[in-house]
C-alpha cells in the first residue's frame, strides 16, 4: 500500500509537470487508493481482533473506520454533489482519527506503566524474605554473581556472615513462635546497624549476611554497634538473642581479589570460630 502511494505521487507529479494535468483532476485516484488502503487495513485488523481480542486494536479499528467514512463522504460530496467544502469533512475525519490514535497510545502507556509496576512488585517479592522484610538468598546470590562478573567495578568489599545462637533450643523450649521472634529481632538489629552502609540478607533459617561496599574500615565499629543493639533488645525481651559473626574482605592484604567461593568460605569459617568462642565463654 505504501509503495502504491509513492508510485501514485510520482506518476501524478510527472503528469502534472509534463502534460500540465492539474493535481485536483487526479485527486480521485488518490482518494480511491486511500479508500482501498483503509478498507484493507480495517479488514486485516478485524481478523486480528477476532483472534486476540486486543482492546488497543479495537480503538485503532474505530479510528480507521471513522477515517474511511470521512473519506467516502468527502468523495461523494466532491464527485457527486460538487460541494466545495468536501475537504473539511475529510479533515474532521483525520482529526478524529488522530485523537483516537492518541487515546490508544495513552491507554497503551498506562497499561505499560501498570505492568512495569506489577513486575517491580513481583521482582521485589521474589528477592525479599517474607518474615523479616530484608533481602533473601536469591538476592544475595545475584549480588555475588554481579561482583564476580564485574570485578573491576568493586574496589573492595566486606562480607559478614551471621548466625543466631541457640535458635533450636529456643524453639524446643518455647515453641517456634519464640524462634520466629528471635529471627525477626535479629534481622531488625542487623538492619538498624548495617542498612546505611551495605545490603542485608537472610540466607537461611537462622543465617544472615551483610555486604558492605563502603566504609569497610569501620566494620569492627559496626559490629560493636550491633552488639549494643542486641544488648538493648535483651533488656526488654524474654527470649535471649545472641548472634555469631564472621568477616572476610574481598581483597587480601596484598590487594589481590579473592575468588567468591574463597571469600564466602573465609567468612563462614570466621563465623564458626566466633560461635565456638562464644560457647566456650558461656560454659566458663
């Protein structure tokens, strides 16, 4: 159809230039082509609409239908009734056509915005731990993969593994509701201290971790702040909270970046050493 219109314009231009035929006398051909084009597109869209029931397509069909009617009316007014303002009818049809198309575009943009919002919510839910509201293991693994894939973008980082001490004993003695309370409280203490400096994750039942990308020189100070948060919690609650922790830095003392597996292993081993020291101190 596009090629027909281009050919029509070229031929009419040649006829006007060489044979001095006025363009208005060849307007009928253009109108016929336009009518055929609109009818063809409407028919194709009707078939598509029957198959998909797309609301946006329905609006576009109505737009083309109105334009087709306007085209037929202007043809009749010009060729049969010889009414001089036939062009106004067609222009009104084109105006309505454009307004309907703009409406279609607006509706489509609203739908896209709604879909994007829903996708963002679903993505957040997929990466959020439902019990504590912090990031879950999926988000943690994605972050580690990003660090591995874009190592050049990370100067250094600290990984802190944490584990709630004695959660099984709390569950056995007081029930799982008490254990859930400890998990939620542990997440709150961790988030209160580390959320400003990095990302907090719950990666297992009683296991948490934190990734810090800035101010890594303050890790020891931040751990002391977390201890203070835990002390405040234990003053006002019946279930005792204790959190073991282990720290590892992405780069070694020589500035060489570690493998992600080694980085995690070091933090994990440091945490279990911390847990053993805590158990020994508790027995003493």
